[in-house]
C-alpha cells in the first residue's frame, strides 16, 4: 500500500517519529534506533493495543472510533489543526464548535510531562477528568479503572454511589464546595448551551440529586478557586493539601494542582506516595 493510499497510517507514523520520549515523560536511557516514540510506547500512552496501532499504521484498520482518534491526538501532542486532519483521515466528523473539548494542547502536555512528580489533573469544562499524573492517581485512586463516562467531578459529588473513592473534604465545608461547583457548571452551560454531554450531566444530576436540583434552581454562576482540602488515604491517612485551579488561555481546560509546603508532614506523605506511584492511561 502506497503512502497516498494509506494517508492515515503515514500521518500517524510521522507524528510518532517526531515526538521524543522526554516530551511525554518517558526515560531516554538506553539505545534507540529512532528518536521518536516506539509503537508500544504510543500504544500505552493512548490506551490501545500494540496490534491495533500496527494495523492503523499499516492501513489494515482505517476507521478508528472518535474515542481512539481523541486518545491518539492527545498522546501524539497534536495541535488543533493536526487533530482535525487526523479526524478527516479517519473519516470522522470534526469536533463541533460549541462543544466541550477534551483536546489538550501540546504545551499543556509538555507541562504535565515536566511535572509528572506532582499531583496534577486536567479536566474539561464540564469537570470530566481527561488525564492526570501518577501522583494524582495514587492520591485519589487510579481513574483508568473507571469507565470514561463516570470520571466526572460533578457526578461524583452529587451522586456519590458513582464515585470510586471518597472525595477530599474542603475546609470551606461541603455545602460551600457544592454550591461553588454548581455555579461553575452554570458558567460552563452558558458557554456551551448545546453540548449534549453537559446537557445529559445536568439532567441526570437534577433528576437524581435533590441537593443539585436545589442549587441549580438558584441560578448562581461563578468559577471554582483556591481551596484547602483533606484527603483520607488508605495508606498514609489524612493529608491536607492546597488545591489550585489553573486555566489555559484560549482553552476551557482546567488544570487542578494539589501541593504542600516543603518540609511538612504532608510533604513526607506525598513523597511516600510519589515513590509508589504508577500510571495507567485514560481511555475516552
């Protein structure tokens, strides 16, 4: 099969070849035949089997799902225009305008790779978890074990039976934290009034949670800000951390960072978890 006949596979190989292991937080030690990522490395980052990635690159699989295309675009650190090109080659509709995006710009990908030893996570505007660092997974439980449509902070807060682990406790109190989260979601609705996933989330929580329904009916809008939270961890016990929410210019992504002051007991607890942290890729 020629390159012209296998444009999707050719593009995937070229994007893989240009991405250095250090760009995605992988060690560079040892002999490598090429500067780019190995197939098994890209497959692990995207949550795919190596066999399926080989079939995509060789042109034996030509119509990946939207979930696979989104995972590959993130793992390959594609710019928005490149992500759209990937979708076209895969015969997929482009991510629609007015829809909440889960695309992470390459600059944010590099930031996460450089700060892999910190407790960081990236959320979409509807508070769906997109990706996180190993330390985040050690703190809150490995999110890759949860179905993609269940990894949502709003759902975990108001429908606790769906949460895989207890939520951290805010020093402002649970009621204040819940009100701030709903106000933040109201702001997202104003930006993305036609997003079907957001609409479904609001409907589900309104129907199943009287507390959410009450707060939603009040119509408050706002944005989550700095907080101080306590996590009850099954190994290190209670650990209190500062929680900050960072935004990316030109994007509706939220980067949530949990940090502690150096030399404190909480820092020692984090160091212990950092040593044992492992990472499984998140699938859409």
